[in-house]
C-alpha cells in the first residue's frame, strides 16, 4: 500500500529573523508543493529517492553521522519503523526551489511525516506538525517552527514562538511575484549572522524589534481593511529593517528595486543573503511586474496564497 501527502511552501510576508527573538510574524503558504509517497518494503532498510539524490541506509544509524539534505526523511522513517519488521521506500517530488527561502525543507518534513506515519495508523495534524519540526531540527536546530506550522495548516497566519499561530480569516485578493536570486543560502548561517549583529548592537536591535512589532500590528489592521497600497509601503519598510540587520546584499537590492517600482512593495522573504524576494501585486500590476523581472533576466513566477495546507491522499 502506498501513502501519499503533499504540503505547500511558504513566504514570510513580515517578520523573518525577528520571529526568532519572539516578535510576531505574518506568513502565508503558497501554491507550490512538495509531494511525498511512502511505501512499506519487506526488507528492513530505508530508501529515499528524489531529484537531488538517493539515500539507502540500514535503520538505527546516528543522525549526526548522515551528511545528506535527505536526512530529515531518514529521521522520520527510522522513527516510524522502530518497532516494525518492514522497511520503507520514500519518493519525493517538489515544485519548490531549494534553499531559496520558500520553505522547501519544511514542506518536505510536513509531507514526509504525514506520508510515512499514515502507513502505520491514523495521525492528527498536531502530531504531524510535531514530527515535522523534530525532523527539521536535524538540519536546523534553532528553527522557530514557523515554516512547518504554515505548511501544515495553510493560508495566511500570524505566528509567534510563544503563542504559536493564529489564522487570519480575511482572504485578501493579492498575488505575489517571487523572484529568485539563485544564490543558495543557509538559514543557520544567516540566523547566526543576525545573532552576531544583535550581540554587538543590543540597543539598535531592540529598537528595530519594537518597530517590527508595531509594523506587524499595523499590517494586521490593513489586511482587514484590504489596503494593498499601505501594505506595500509596510513591506518596503520591513525590507529596510532587514537591510539594517545585515541580511541583504547588492543583488537582492537590485531585485527589490525592480519589485518596488513595478508593484506595491517588495522585500526579501526568509533568511536572506540569497534566496528569493517577493513583490506584492494584484491584477493591475501582476503581468507588468513579471515582465520587468523577466526583462532583467531574473527567474520569477507568480504565486497565490494556498488555503489548503497539508493534503493527504
Ligand atoms: O530562509 P528560510 O525559509 O529558512 O527562512 C527562515 C526564517 C527565519 O526567520 C530566518 C528563521 C526561523 O527559524 O524562523
């Protein structure tokens, strides 16, 4: 019997990095997905297959000794077959660019946890999320849990580390244009870079955190009122804060300039240093924004908010 699950990637609309320090963030999942298929096998071994590689291992290996981006799947599979006779075969397909700030590894962990554990009985979304966060920690220990949460529950939400998530009920009619710098980045090293900034500039970081917190509260009101122009201005302000904490660079800023001119607002999404930026659009400027990025040879695509989250079949 095969078990299949798919989970969406995400965009952090507001609050990346500050969320690690307890500030509220606003996230949404997007209509780009990872699909994982899992199947029990007679032989007790774990085999994982994806476009980025293959991993075939015996169970009970120490996670710290595995050097592969596929290790969250190994973690989940190993945990699932601990008291079983069978092994597992796992297949991954993804529409989400890797290492680009779009939550591809979290979507893998969520879809992986669901597809694998569903083979062994009924499982709740809460439990899937818990397992997905555990698996994500095998590659990035300090995760705030934001990405796995939005990938599991889908839609638009506010999230903070202490109170968890709260869905935003409004369904604004905006669309995003996501542009990829194609510079790979590591979340862990960008988070460490911000930690260094925070250590050296306590007062400044505090001030920026307070400004970010106020900005997020303002945006929550603006979403209710569907004020896309003002939301765009807040996106540009948030970008300035990200530049101050040192996670932006020249290429990202070139891309952001294109986005800020052609849409309502643009900023980095995710940990920065590379990865993606997004621009806020609606039907009045979506096509033109895509054209501006394409003309300047940047890889880009439109994305809508996904309201489904984790899907199992
Ligand atoms: O670049 P990403 O998708 O891994 O985004 C990480 C978001 C951070 O706020 C930088 C870290 C976190 O754990 O929330």
